[in-house]
C-alpha cells in the first residue's frame, strides 16, 4: 500500500500542495449555512420596484465555480419569516434529504389582488387584471436576472414555481402556460374558486372556474408535475351543499381535469389533504417539507 501511494503522489505532485486547500474547502462546505440576499428589481411590466429575497444553499459560496443549482420560484416572499423556510431549506439540504437549490422569493405588495390570478382573464369583478404583466415580469425580467447573476441550471427541468392561496393560483397558471420555463408547481390551499361569473349571475361549476377552463383548453404537456395541498379547515364555504368545503372540491375537480388530459396520480400529481389544516402560514409551514421532498428530493 505504501509503495502504491508513493507512486501516486510522485505522478501527481500537485495534489499534496492542494490538500490544505481541499480540506479547508470541505470544512467550509460541511459547516456552511443558507444565506439570504435581498434584491430590488425595477420592473417595466409592473411599473414598480419588486422586492425579492434569494436564499442560497449551504456551500454556494465555497463550491466550485462550475457548480450550478436548481431554482424554486415562490410567490408571497414577504411571508418567508412566518414560514420558517430558511431553516427548513438549510436542514433538508445539509441532511441530504433534498438536492441543493436556490430559492427566489418574490414579495407581493398592495397590488397583490391585481398581480396574482390567471394571466389570460381577470375574475368576475376585475381582480387579477395585472396577472399578465406579472407573468411578463417573471419571465422577461426576473428569471433572466437570476440566471445571469447566480449559478443556476438552465432549462425548464431545473425550475419550479410555488405559491399559497391566490399566489398558488398564480403559480399553476405560470407553469401551465409556460412549460418551456418550468416543469413543476406547488400549490398550497390554491384559490381555484377564481371564477368568471358571480354566484348570483348564472355561475356554473362546469364552465366558470377560470383555471379549470384553462386546463381544458390546452393540450397535455407530459413534462409537467403537480403538487397540490388543501386543509380540511381552509374555509367553511360549501356552495353546492355537498358537505365538502369549496377549497377541497375545487382542488379535486382541478385534479379531475388534469386526469382527463392524461396526467396520473402518483406519477404526475401529488395531492395532500391535511386534517385540521387551515388557510394560513402555520399549516403551510408544516407541509413545506413534504413539498420540498417531492420537488427536490434525492
């Protein structure tokens, strides 16, 4: 054994010189933690400055320059502290439960009800009128900026989008209509009730839920994957009086639309119904690990 190692080092004389550097690098990678960066991006599409929090994985700064990472885009980035996402991300990456990734959390402001929604159509009272501009911001301003300034893996297979409530509706609209940019979506208590008619104006479940109609109108896109979550206490409304709250009904009906297109449970669709789960950050914080394991698990 001694002769073998002596011969190896004689043929690779630079290795001993670099051993201290390599050991130091390994130590940095082992003890590093997730780090946050705060950005302000001036958007022409939204005509405002958008705040963005970027969380980099442990060892991002100590890894080799050619190391590149998957990206998870997230709506409602202003809620990161309540979600405890930095700590969850750090723990799962350091324990090698999920692959290292970059989180890009987009902060909403007072225009949230206008910027989130379905890009193709505002709801029956005009909410979501800027959803198209928001999509343009993400695709034409934010995503190119992130790819240019951070070591990201390029291609839709390395990018996911997620959101909560109305932000979840925005996320699935983004992914469904732009599969050339994203391939996975996570929707926490999604606002799938988003409708084109009021309940007292001839509303029909089969035709007037906007995201359901979007799915019906577009062809099967085999690369897309869906993670959908509801809580049994998301709300109390039950517009069809079937004993199931609207949040769950609307999500299950959306899954049926996806299945009609050819998507399959387990293979393409993961549905999580949380007993006692509520429409708030407390529940979403609890189920975040399930989503991250699904989207980025090793």
